[in-house]
C-alpha cells in the first residue's frame, strides 16, 4: 500500500512538472564555435597562427623525419647489419619521442591561448547572450555540447556570431572615434 502511494505521488509530481517544462523556452548555442567563428575569433586565429608558425613547421619537420626513418627501417632493415638497424631504431624512437613532446607542448600553448581568448571574450558573450534571451523570450540556453538533438530553429549559434560581430565592429568604430 505504501509503495503504491509513493508511486502515485511520483506520477502526480511528474504529471504536474511536465506541463511546466513544456512551457519553458529553450535555446541552444555552441559558444566555442560562436566565439572562434566571429570576426574577433578569426582575427585571433590569424594572430596565433602567425605567432606559432615556426614551431608548427619544426614539428612538421620532425614528423617527416620520423616517417622517413620508419620507411627506411621497413625497407632497408633486411640489408642492414644488427648494429646499424639498432642505431636507426634508436634514432627513430628518439625522434618520435621529441616529436610527441614538442607537439604536446605546442598543443598546450595553443589551448592556453584559446582559453585566454575565451576569457577575454566573456563580456561580449554575456552581452550577446542577454540579447538572445530577450529577443527570443528564452528561459534557458543550453550549450550545444550538452545536447543530443535540437530542432534547427533552436540553434542560435549563427545569431550569436552575428551579435559578436556587431559588438566587435561597434567597439572598433568607438575606439577609432576616440
């Protein structure tokens, strides 16, 4: 009897809460995409790419050298004596290790700079979010990364990009007027 009452109470609570949820207006935004696809994000991408171009080229060179060594090991190892093969294998392993270390440091540096940019962009994102909330009379905005499926008209990422671009052009105009 007690179990039946508990189940009935749970069903009643669920039945009452479903209409409430159905009335909520929800939007979806991919914030990372919006920030990095905006004009300011594209400009940031160009700057960081220029700053890190030499390191990226050095990493690519290491990768190419390691691939060449691997091909040589695969094709010529039968013709090498044991010490030559071991020497080449050792150099190959060191090259791969150096490549992995430099690539990890490079990726860490890129991620840190992206995080800094995201933090700097936070006031603009918050302002754009407020505009979207008001414009669409939304109660909740959910990050796209947390959504399995949403109707296309609920995805407000493109509108967020437009708002960020408007803010960027407005701040550029204002700083040029000063």
